[in-house]
């Protein structure tokens, strides 16, 4: 559960086509990283998959079902953004529980799911704290907790670590990989950071100017880049 297909998907803003016709298959449980320079269309791609942005033409399928006309909440997808807003007056527990409260989940289910998310994210000891009493990394984990608590099949990240310092970023990269190992859901992760792409991805999608330049494993892209652009971006000077 959690495979995804883009079929001839395009996106235009006015008469500017920012995503050219794009085909892409993402398998169940894959950790896919979209990488490319600023403005190449990474966020637009994620937002279309999440249903936050309408596609101009083509089809998006999740588990073989066309989702073009489904609103975000019906897509079994959760998204974590670069700038995440926690509710400062609510405890960590209530911040994580929020999406379940909106969905009117019964109390027993809320409790069980929040505790499970907190365990996975090592936040069990912090559930009674307010966000103001947490470190940057812990706050980011609460934001991730809020996204995983509904147990989505597909998990989208848009540069979730870019506001953290280098040491925390490195730590969170490891944590996210661990999380993926435990949840085994499909993760699509957007970054402009080549190191993140190379260290985290099962599959990397290199984007440039609204076009997928190459798709492959980190090793494939490193050893057989299709263009100078990919070679340069992935960091192999040859
Ligand atoms: P990235 O996330 O890779 O930096 P984006 O997906 O944010 O790139 O943007 C891709 C292109 O689409 C850019 O040229 C950007 O200016 C344009 N764009 C994004 N959102 C909008 C919008 N709401 N209206 C008009 N143009 C947009
Ligand atoms: Mg972006």
C-alpha cells in the first residue's frame, strides 16, 4: 500500500508551464528524494501529490486509484513543511493528537496512536511539555509526530530540515531513516541538499526547470549521470 503514479502530469501558473509532462512511478515503501535547484518545481510537485495544488493536466494515482479530484484529507497522505507551526499553548500530546481530534477519533484511539507516535519519535518523556520548552530538534519531531499520527500510506516532506543547524540536520536524517524502517510507508522527500539526497534515498529524482532529468539510485546517478547537470549536482566531477 502506498504506491504512486504520475501520468503525463503538468502544471501551469497562468501561461507559465512550471511542470512539463511528467511520468513517474514510486513503489510501495520506497524512500524517494526529489532534488534540484531552487525554482525547479519540487514543492509544486509535492503539493500536487498532496492535493494542495490542482494539476493542469494528466493523472495522479495512489494505489491505482485516480486522486485528481480528491481533497488532501482523502488521499491517505501527510505532509511536513519546512516551516512548521506548533500550537504554543498546547502540550506536545495535544499537538500530536490534533489531526485525530479534527477527525473526531475516539479517545482510546487518540491515546494509543499518540503514544505510538511518541515512542517512535522518542518523545514519550516530553508529552506534557509545551513546545516552548523543547529544543529545535524536538519541536521538529513533534511536527513529524503530528504528520504520522494518522498513519498515512504516503508521507511527504518539503525541506523539513533546512531550518535546523548542521549537527541537528545530520541527527534528523538518521532519525527519519529509522522512522522509515519502522513505519515502512512510502516517503517522498524534497531537498536541494545533495548530501541529504545521496544518504537518504532509495531512489533519487533529479529535477531541472520543471523536467525530470534523471531517476535512479544514488549509486546509479553517481556512476552513470545522464548529463553534466546531474553529474555536477550529484557531486561527481567527471
Ligand atoms: P522549488 O520548490 O523547486 O524551489 P517551486 O515548485 O516552488 O520550486 O516553484 C517552481 C516554479 O513555479 C517557480 O518558477 C515558481 O516561481 C513558480 N510558482 C510556484 N508557485 C507559484 C504560484 N502559486 N504562482 C505562480 N508561480 C508559482
Ligand atoms: Mg520548494
